[in-house]
């Protein structure tokens, strides 16, 4: 049984548990997760005892070659055909996930008698295995290797944009299809803005360099951040970097099955606060990574979750001194049966 076949069976078990007859899936992200077919245009009617895909004729043969384990129908009107299929099966309690639909799409489904039921596929996506775990591993390995290649080439006079473009080019040369998000390169005071927009600013000697980046491999993302000093770092940079590094290391060590997401955040946050920089840690400690760059679980002060084997999260504490410099150190981490494994090494 493939990973996708297993996911469909797990979804069917959730449907039965929640007394639902079927779930309509139209967004490529969820349809791709369940079937392995990631192109837009597939409408999946996943029932508790049957699964059917409805596609435009131009996608029909392609879908069948990728997903032989799901019955498919070519149609000029996939939505209409899917609704007719519902009636034929006698499925009355059919739902759609509101978080995976546009407002107009959700409104249309409600008018057709479908109900909202969120979080079904999201709950399945939290723990990775098989092909999806292999894809995240590869995406992380590509990103980490690309940084090792590009870092020695970062010199005074280079622009943030030029570094970002080179990093992206190297990742794609190693098999990445695209970046996971817009690459962030911040020099000097720009490193103090957690979501700085990479610019044409040139690097000067004796400045901090912060790079937050990742890539996509076979639809799965990686995410990592590195901060270093170009030139001779002053005492405060060395102090702040050491505090963030220790916070990061404590957070990594806290990642293991059964630990609450809030607890991991607290370990990182408490260390930075105890060092006198608590007010300068201005975001959560981490987030899940998979088909999306930000997905559950979240590692922050509010998200109530428990880490489980197969979850992939980031640990990324930071300190940001506005107008001066910022330090963030981030790794993507797999929760294993015994503890954790850093994937962005």
C-alpha cells in the first residue's frame, strides 16, 4: 500500500468517526496530499466506503497514470458530475473544509447542501512518513548544502538580492523546483526585521548577515535560518548570538514525542528572558513544515498541541535589536520515536 492509499483509508476512518458520508476536496494541496496528483482541476469525492475523482478530459489520462488506485471520471462539468455521484450513492452528510475553500467556493457548496467540517486532512498532514518524509529530508539537505556553498561567496559590496538569487539558483541546480517562500537576506540593521524584504542594500564590513530560506522538492518544503557576522563581531553581537544559539539548542533538545508545543516554546523563551532579552524575542518559536511552509503544529505561547512521531517542526528563536542587528537560528526538526533529528544539517 502506498502512502497516499494509506492516507485515503485514514480519511475514511475519520469520516466514519465523525458520522460523515463523504468529504469534497477541491484544493490541489489537499487533493495532492491524498492522491499524489497535485495539478489544479481535480475534484475528489472521498466517501466513507468509496472514493471518486472528477476531472476535465485534458487531465483524465494523466490522473489515471499517477493514481491508479482511485476511480476517475472525465467530465465537462466535474462539480456537477460529483454532485450527481453523491445523489447516486445516497450520501446525505457530505462536508467540505472551509479553510481549503475560497469564500465563493464555500458559498456554492453550502447552497448545494454540503456542510462545513474543518481540520480533517490537516490532522492527517501533521505526521509525515514514507515518500513525504523522504521529500522533506531531501528538501532540507538541498537547502543546507546550498548554504554551505554560497556562504563563502558573501563579501562586502554584494547586494542582498544577489545573494538570494545565487542561493536559489544553487538549490534549483540540486533538484529543488522552487523556493518554499520569498528568500530573506538581511544585512546589518535589516537583520533586525524578522520578515525583512530582501533589497538592493550592499553588505559592508563588520555587519551581521541573516539569511532565512528554504526550497521545495517533490511538493514538500524546507526552512532554515543562519546568522553570522561579516568582519570582526563586537562583544554584543557575540553575546546575543551565544544566547540565541543556546536557546535554539535547548529547544531542539526539548523536541520529542509527548512534549507539549507550549513547553518547547517556553524553554527557548525562558532562556532568552533570563538573559535579559525577553522583550526582543518577538515571534513564536516554530511551526510545522510540509506541503506548506507554515502548517500545524505551532510552537508558541498559545497553540495547545502535543508532539508526535513523524511531525516536522522548526525551532527558530531570535533576538532583534531594531536599527542595529538581529540574530535568528533555525533548523527543521523531525520528531522521532526516541527524540528528534535535525534535518537541516
